[in-house]
C-alpha cells in the first residue's frame, strides 16, 4: 500500500526506534526501584534480552540501509545514520547504568546471604565441588573450536554464549579457540551449596575458565585466558517461496540461512588482548560496518531472569489466577457464551477457560467446525492439542499458523506439522502479509455460533505474564464476520465488506480515523469529547497527527502506551501519555470513544504502527455487552489512575514519576477487583 508522506514538525514526532530505546530504559529504571531483589534481576534480564533482539532486527535493518549502495534512498540513508548514532549513544549511556545497577543488586544479595563468586575466589571445598561438577555435568559438552584458518564459524549460533580463549607458552605459538557454553542444558548459574549459612553461586563461564588447563591439557601450555563475548546477527529473513517445495520448506530454509547471517554487533569481554580480538573478528567474518564494543566480564545478561532462588521472600508474592466457576465445576462454557457474552482478563483470570472451551468443542456433538488463528503458541501447547483432538474426532478444523512470527518460526513449523498430521486444514496466509489477529470461530449444529477474539496470543505461557483480554461472544454481528474473516484469509484477493469488525489492511485505519473525527465534531459543538486508548505502540504518522488535531480541538486524549511512542505529549496540554512497567507485561489493546455520551468500545490485536495498519491482517472488534464494557472501563481507568508503576511519557526521553498523595498501583488494584468479582460469583 502506497502511503503519502505525512509531515509533522520535527520536534513533534519521535522516531520509532529512538522511542523504543526510551521504553527499554524504563525497564532498566524499574530495576532501580524499591522492589524485591529477584524482581530487579528479572528486569535487568528483560532489558538485556530486549536490547539483543532490537539489535538483531531493527539495528540490522538500519545498517543495511545506511550501507546500501542504492542512490534512490539517499534521504533514508541519511536518516538511518542519524538514528544509528542516537541508538549507539543511548546504548553506551544505558549500559554504564546497567552495570552500576547490577553491581548494586548483587551487593544487596550479599546482605541476604547470597554470594556470587568467580574462579579466583573459591574455598578449597568449593574448588573440589566445581571440579566434581565439571567432570560429571560439563566436560562432556565442552567442544572447543580451534581458530585456525580452516575454522568454519559461518553457522555458529548467536543465541549461545561463548568464551574466546588464548593459550600461550614462551617460545611456542599461541593457540586461539572458541568454547560454546552449554547454558541451554545446564543453566547459566550453578549453585555451589551453603557454607557458614551463606549460599554461593557461580557463573558457568567461570567454572569453565577454572578448568581451561584441564580442557587444553594435551597442548602442555602454561598460560590460559578466556574472555566472554556475544554477537548479534542480522535476524531478518527473506523468503523466496519455491512452488515445488511450498512455503513451509521455504520458511524452514530461511530460518537456517538467518543463523548464518552477518554479525551486526559484537561485544567483547573487558581486557581481551588485541591478537585474540583480531583473529576472532576475522574468523567470524565481522565487517568494518559492524558495531564492535568492549563490555564487562559477563554477557548475555538475559540469564539474570533465571538466577537461582534461595529465598522466596526476595520475589513478589504470587498472585492467584482466578478460575471461572464453569472451569471449577465442569459445566459448559459453550452454554455460558451462547447465553451471554463474557470476557476474561489474563493473568488475573486463568487462561484455562479458553483451553476448556476448545476441549469442550473438540468432543461436543453440537459442534461441527472450529477455525483458529495462531500467531504464537507455547511448547507442547494445549491449544494445539485441543485443535488436533477436534480433527481426530471428526470436526472440520482450520488452523491459521503464522510461519513468519519472528523468532518462533521453527516452533510454528512444528505446530503446523502436528496439525497437518491430525488432519487439520492448515493455512499459512499470503507471503508479505502476517496474520496477527487472534481469533477462534466455533460453528454450532445447535444454537448460536461462537467467536473468541483476543488482544494477545493463545499462548499458555504468555497468559501467566501478559495482561490480555479475551472476548467470548455469540453475538451474530461479530460471529458472522469472524467466519468471513477466515474465508478472507483463505482467499485474500476476494473483497469482503466488514460492517462491525475493524480489519487491516482493509478498513481498520479508516474506521479509527472516523471515530477520532467524530470526537472532534463533538468538541467543536462544545460537548464533552474523550478518547481513551490502551495500546502497546503508537508510531503511525497519520494517527499521531490526527490525535494531535483532536487534542488541539478540545478532545481529551488519555493514552496508556507501553512501548514505542512517537507522540510528544508535552507539546499538547490536552493529552496525557502514561506507561506502566510492573510485574505483568501490559499487552491488551483497548479503545474507548466518548461518542457524545454513548461510548463506543473496541478491543483487539492491533497497535497503531504502519505494519499493523497496512501490512498485516489485524482484527479489532466492537464490544456490545454492557458488562464487558464496564470491565474495559475498569481496566483502562485503573491504568490511567496508576501513580506507583506508571510514568508520564512526555516525549523527551526523560523518566518522569507521577506525583501523588495517595498511592494507586493499577495491577494491585485489578488483582483485588478480580478477587472480589470471583468471590461474589462463588457466593
């Protein structure tokens, strides 16, 4: 879709990727707050993991543009170079703060009797322990790669952790080697047990460092050095679908090719000697355009999320995931939704309700067909099992599996094959259009058909940590169009007119624009006009400009934007933008328009980014049930009231805490809200 250029004043629009850096910085700042120590480690791990993926995808794209030989993208090259400079500067600044926070957290852990030790500070009993542990658990997985001219590092995986080693002896040539660490098998942190009422932990890296003389004993050298390093390859994939092989095989091959992508960023361990650095970069085929920097002793800090737990009091108290009454007593959820629309809000409410209705549909004599759109699913997914079971029970099952869900391509290929083996009709969509909508359609032989529309993935793991809303409806206006949408996915070039659902790339943006302009008209007529949105990202220039216009015309615009935000709220007094970072990842997308006193409610999968509005199949549904509307009001209003875990996003990258007299933490208040709701139902 060709888009006309939208002009916004330079100081009134933040580039998507610069705003992402601001977002990730907010995660880092959460680790500095007065929260339990293990939660601090978790946020540090999330920050690190986010940054690694950002470099693999977004920075890699900038590098391709900035170094392109194409002359017709001169402006794009200029902008890419500017953005790269900002990103690199921010990374350097934030990395220094990261190390400071991490060190402070480990000092605080020592006060709780938890000590992180390295290979140079071991007691004699600890030395015996780690040697025994190395022999029994690690040694068999250690396979050094000697960095000779014959070494082939084309396919080394950038998700793994490596030690770059230098082995030397006077009057002998140095030996250089690479050791992949078996973190995926053993974890990054090894507990050494308790001594004097203190718990000791060691990096796997340091246990291997300690054993370098053992690993390279046959060389009879006497000096051993090892430096951690990490690198990020270009993680974008290009798919050329071969008609003879099919898209499934093409995607599979593209994923393999990605693993041998060009390194775009390399972070080397502090103190690494120049000769080792030179040969390592040469063998990895790191070009001059790659970003090379020196970091600390340890890299891949995402593993901090999995630091051994010795004291549960140093984590958040676990919150209950409330079960629907029908899940507890085993009664029919199909009957429940056919009688009245309802909604669940995970993780406050359990995802089990969604699993149960699929399992019920899989064996129900009243069900003839199930259609489901899967973007990401968990390993050994109960959702996939329920769909496969439905097919084995003679139901007609159509599953839309998005093979291009970044970093989950391998997993989704396996899911596709499992569903195919069970006799399901598996659709993968058209190349170039990701299918991001989260939908289920259940066709009934008796009674009203059912649809389920979610703001997030049908993923059991995510549903324990991401806040998402799932609407269960038998409203004919919605169910008919959900069924039509699956037909549209199967035949994307056949035009479908949606009257109720907002579907991109067809009509979603146009409908949202009409809704905003409707609020502007009410404001111009001196009526109260309001827009409330809870969303992950807003970067589309048309939507940004229209929101500015609404503010300036008197519409009150209140936004909860977790991630990328191109808005500069400080320039528009009628606009507030808050971002919440708390124990759960805010993920639901909810849209409320005042509509002259008769509010309109919507929820769905789409953010306001160009990719969501123009280049993906996304779905946002109207919400017609009054009880569901009230619940959406609670979710959004609680978020806007948050003054503990929310910050005021003004648009300048500064981290502004909201001042308050009485604290209001939205996730805590929502947990209490759902506790009361379910206790009332049980009564």
